[in-house]
C-alpha cells in the first residue's frame, strides 16, 4: 500500500482530541526538521478551512515575527 505524506499525516491525527492535536503541534515545533512537512500539512488544513480575515491575521503574525 502506497500512501502520500499528506495521507500519512491525516491518518496520524484523525480521531485525536483537540488536546492531543495541540500536543502533536507543540511536540513538533522546534523539533527535528523531519517533522516540518507534517506541520506543513496541518497548516495547509487550517489555511484551507479558515476565513480570509483569519488568514490575514496569520500572515500579519508571521510577518511580524520574521527577521
């Protein structure tokens, strides 16, 4: 069975509670670089299901914290 990275990440986090999802994110931040694609997949899900005004806020937050 061949699955994509996106599918693997989706399978890893499906049926998790909000607390468990937060833990997955927090454990990945600042960790090894190999977890970054997983965070990217999670961010993609958030982005695709967020209103434009919230997307603008996320972009402003990102911009404010870039060197």
